[in-house]
C-alpha cells in the first residue's frame, strides 16, 4: 500500500468566507495542484484539516467527496481518532466503509493520558473495528501522551495496523524501522526530519509544508532516489525553518 509513497500531505480543509461551510471547489483546486506538484497521498480531516471544528456529518461528507475526487491519483487516509475509544472505533468502522478510503489515522488519546497498556487496547479496538488498515499517530508534544517504541512494536504485530506517523526523534524512527515487520511503514510527521528520516530507513514524510513547497519536497525525494545526496541536503537545508 505504501511501497512507493514518499510524500503524503496532511491537507487543510478550506471554508467559505463566512466560515460556515466547507469550500469544496477550493478543496478540489488545491487537491489538483498538490497532486501535480508531487503529493502521492493525503491525510484528510486531521488537525491541520480542522477536525476539531467539523461535525460528524461534515466529516462523513468531506471524506466521501474527497475519496471520490482523488480516486486512483493517490492514497486517502481519513482521520478517525480522538480520546474516546468507543467513539473512535465506531467512527473507524463507518469511515472505513466509504469507497475510496484506503486507511484510517488514529492519534494517541490526548488529555486522558492513559497507560501504555490502555493505549495498546485503544488502538487494537480501532483496528478491529476498521475494514481498512490503521495508521498510528504518535505525537506526544501535542497530545500530552505518547506511545513508547516498545508499544508501537507491539501494535505493529496487529494484522490491521500497518503504519505509524511518528513525531518524536530520529532515534525513535530508526528503532521502529529496525524492530517492526517489513510490511509496517514508518513516516515522520515533521518536515524538517525528511532527509534524516529517509537516511534511517523511514518511508517518507506526512507533510504540511508541501502545501507551499510541494515541488521542493518532491524534488528532495527524487534526489535521494537517484543518489544525489548533496542536492537532497541542499533542499532539506532550504526547507528547514531558520
């Protein structure tokens, strides 16, 4: 599923000028541009996609529209996670039945700060409910709780958990690449880690910068593919905030 997917964009959700409705024409225009610039897949309805401001019905309508619009042009990963296990599992079941949704994303349960055992059971419940694979989202800096490397390795053994969006350290990325199955895919969620993440074996980046610097992000991956490490390094330095 992720074999050839390096650059995934966590896409924004445009709104109409009054802020009351999703601006679907603007979303479609943005989607076309991002694909043209090298984005190979999308996370839809994540935090960058204004998930906390969307109702349940808006999310279902958004995911249905977006999956149909993208079609075969890229993979679609729909966000389903929150800090309520039952709600996340039920939502994962509903969203995973939408035609064209390839995977679902589930974040660590923020605010509640459960134990590692509790988080493992949380993600297992989501994975069992979903009919498409689950991508873990481990971002302790935002959610106030994080999966340990050992917990990610444990969850990687689940038949329906096949990826992680990891926003911690390069050392963690390397550990996960080394200790998870070959068909478990490790992505950084930090644009500034792109080059280093690839160097330790991660598959790619789930990017926000690609909204503005899509061609440069895509060019970085292309440079690595052809072995032009100096050019990849130049692009990474250029992309990294000063």
